């Protein structure tokens, strides 16, 4: 199962975890002091940022951005292998 890391504050972090927990092994921590939220993917032994968003961003936009970027990364990784 692919690992992702969610850096965000509640309640957005909880909503993202609920949405993605069936597909991914999820770790989460509170947002750093700069206030920028991120979702990272563990790929080839390192964390790669898939998307960045503000804490007040629309939830559907965050999930769409994550899915598009995840699909792009997975296609790129498969073509390299």
C-alpha cells in the first residue's frame, strides 16, 4: 500500500484522511508554522510533494488536485521502470 503524508490542521486533515484511507497508508501531522498545507507521497525512499494548498481551500479542489498529480506521478514512474 502506498504511503502518503498529510500536513494540515483539523478539520481538513480529517476529511482528507477519511477520503483517502482506503487507497493509502496515511500519516498526518499538524501544519508547519508557515501555514501551507501539503500532501506528500513516499516514493523510492523519499517524500515527494504532490500538492500544496491553503487551509481554507475548497475540499473538492484539494482532492481533485491530489488525484491528478498522483495519476501523473504514477504514470511517470511506470514509464521509467
